[in-house]
């Protein structure tokens, strides 16, 4: 959150990353790994809308921003 990697992220994107991290830990705990050994998790736009109390358009923007 403090490093160069995160400095250009919006506050919402930083919060989203914490949510994603939480889901990642849950996926690891449940061994949700695909055939390429990549961990996966499901975080729907609807769930993010409820979490951030925002529109789907805003959620899409946050998700795009958090990929940078």
C-alpha cells in the first residue's frame, strides 16, 4: 500500500485490493486452484457494489484501476 506499485492507485482501488486479498486467502484455504496451479476467487460486481455502496460503473472503474 505504501510502495511505488500502489502510489498511483485511487483510494477505492487500494481498498478493493484488501478485499481481493481477503478473498485470495479464503481461496488458498479452500485450495481453489485451477489446472495451471493458479488460485482463483469469485468477487462479483454486485458484491463489490454492496461492499463499497456504489454503482456498477464505479465498481468496473475500481477493478480496472486496481489491475495497474
